[in-house]
């Protein structure tokens, strides 16, 4: 029997922490076009792990605004599907299993540093070498809590530290250069310990950090290509390390250029005037916005 490659599975992964803006819309529009061009499936995953900022009304508005804009998904929290649940807040068992796997492998360690401790002790990350599309995004963790290399692995400890009450960091292989080919930006590389450092996988409030939840879900939902904003380019290297440590096959990646406002400031959820919610309320037609995106995409 001939081997059939898995068909295309893409995803939209919005967070219900505010109204979605034009930047999200453009990235999601690209995701939908790529899924359709490949004859594939689009999954909607509700990234609602940030309980302090997540609101039920935002979650409802998010789905409504996306539908109004012309996006359609074949699997999601509202329509179900074979990889349910599609709300991250209902997927805790998956994240816990990955956490335990990483801990057993000695790939992570507990860190009691506050954000301020890290900022005061950390070095600034090096700028991207020429030709790379990513930009530094957080200070390099200075290794205060990192166990020394000759110290017995935490994995062999018979009374492992409590998961709760600690931040947990992934130990990056210092000096290793990681590469991937981005569907939009082409060949990318970054060096662990120089361009990004030991990163959080679990938070002391006992919730998974973004990097871990994203990798676990993209793998579990059999996503074949991740389309997302270029602000996450550097995180792709972190996530590639997690895929490797968890024995999972990474998807392909396609990062979209970020939209800026008239002053060149990157769009954020505080740009209310450019939120889909406001545009919709003001009578804007989704077709007009889509046409702008399509004509931009055709530019060389
Ligand atoms: Zn620490």
C-alpha cells in the first residue's frame, strides 16, 4: 500500500484576553488561505490559559468576530472534532503528562527567581545576525537556579520537588545552533544560550507556560503547519527543543509579517479602533478588509 502523507492541518490559536485586531485577522486569513490551497483542515484552538486576563465575553466575541470576518474552521470548541477538547483550559492532563516527561528526562529544573531577579542579573540577548527575521524578545536567563552539569539529575531524585509553587525552566543546550526553514522568511537560525536562554515551561501558579502548551497541543492535534505572527519566530527555536525533548515531530512553520499602525507601532489589543469588534460595529465590510490583505499578499 502506498504511503499517504498526512493531509494539511492548520490552526487558528487566538487568546480571549481582548478583542482581536487587524493583525490577528491578517495572520488568520493567511492561515485559512494556506489550509484551503492545500485542501486541508483548519482547527480553532481557544488559548484561554491566562485565567487572570481571559474573559468569557471575549471568548464569545472572538468566535463571532472571526466568523463575521469570513473565517471558517472544521474543528473547534464550538463545533467539536476528533482532537477535542479545543479549549486549552480543558487540556490540563496533556500538559501535566508532558511536564512529567520533561522532568523525568532531567530536561527542566525548578527556578525560584522573580521576574525582577532575572531582569537585574540577566544579560541582554544578542541581536539577530544579518539575514535572520527574528528579534530578541526576552532577557537571557542567567542560570541562577540551573543545576550544574555534574550535579545528579533531578530525575534521579526520589522525592522530586513539588511542581506547584515553582517556576520550571527548560535547560537549553548552550552554544547549539538551531535551524529551521520558515515558509515565509526562509532559512532561520539562532544559538541557544546566546539569542535565547532557559525558558519557562511551567509557572508557579501551577499552569503550563505558553511554549509547552503550544507544542503539546500542536502535536496532539496533528497540526502539520503553524501559521502565526513573526513575533513568535524566536519562540520557534524554543519549541523545536521541546519537540525534540518530548520525542515529537515538529510541524512546518510559516510566520506572517506584523501589522503596524500609522506611527509604525505594532498592533496590540489596546488598539481598539482597529479591533474587529469596532470595525464590525462601524459597518465596515469584511470583504474590503480581505481585499486589502489579498492585494498586500500579491506584492512582491
Ligand atoms: Zn531561578
